[in-house]
C-alpha cells in the first residue's frame, strides 16, 4: 500500500519507524526497513502524485504488512521492490531502475549492554540506569548507509527501547533531517548525521530518578564517540 508520511519520516520525534531490531534496507538506492511483521520503503519524490493526498511537505512511502503469521524479511524486501517498480512504471513517475532495494541487513540478537562501551562504540560511556537489566540490539553498519542501536530494559520488552541511537548516511534517509539541528559531519567524504531519540520513554523527572544523563550530556557523549569511530574530521 502506498501511503503519505511526514517530511521527517522515518525519524518523527518520539515515533521512529526504524530501529536496531529491524533489518535495514540501505545497501542500494531505496532506503527502508523490514521485519517479520512487514516493512516500508521510500518511493522517489517524483512519485508523490502516485500516492493519494501526498503534498510537498510529505514523503511517499510504500508499506507492506504481514496479516497472518510471521514473514521472511528478505522476502518482504523483494515484495517491496517488485511493488515499487510496478508503481513507478504504472505512473511513469521514475525509471524502474531507480527503485532498487538490495539485500536487507540483519538485526543482532539482544545482548547485555556494556556501559563502558555502549552500543559497541569505544568511548561511549554512560551511567547504568536504575530500573533493571539493560540489553541492546544493533542493525546496519557504521560504514554503510545506516546504523541503529536500541538499548532497553529486558524486563520491560513491551515498553520498547528507552533511547535510540543512529548513524545515518543514506541520502534518502538524511533528507529527513533538512532544517533540523541534528549534528553532522563529513566522514570519509560522506555526509553523516549522528541522531538520537528517547522515544518519549521518560519524562525529565523519570530520567532523573533513573540516573540517566541530561539530554545535552547524552547527545555530546554519543556524538563524540560516533565521530571517533568513523574517523570524522
């Protein structure tokens, strides 16, 4: 199903549609994400008219949903690519070869967080939050188009991650950061964004009770470690 999403998709504040628990589609021209329940892929901007109600401030997205049982992420990725090519051919809004999904990356299994090296980033040190055992899942590649890490309390899986961290380089995804204050740098000749979000998990009071850093301290710690990991100037 083609749908219209906000210009910030998939990074709408407090409601990211991409995470460390999903397989990423960032190895080719089309960016997206898939898991056992479905997935999505960004359509070319020239295909806005092919999606009902999509305006200049919105993004055209193709979404797939598994209605019964669990799906195969690689198979869902192929379905998204086939459907996207059919849509652009039918509407004549882009060349079919501009829609190429590629193989989805795999998400890591949940692993205990090392608070001396959070998300596997050397130098990313955080205090252990009070509230239970923390695990993290990682998807994508730091050297590729996108890398995502989600730390969460293992005892509260339904509440999801209490923070999300991302290194984003795929042009179709970085377009969501236009006119935002997310930090960025040129790393290996590529425009790179260092993005994080709390996913509306904590109020400031709950943050203080949990012993988690203030927003500016968290942002600075992640930004510094991510830049070092990528050798950014």
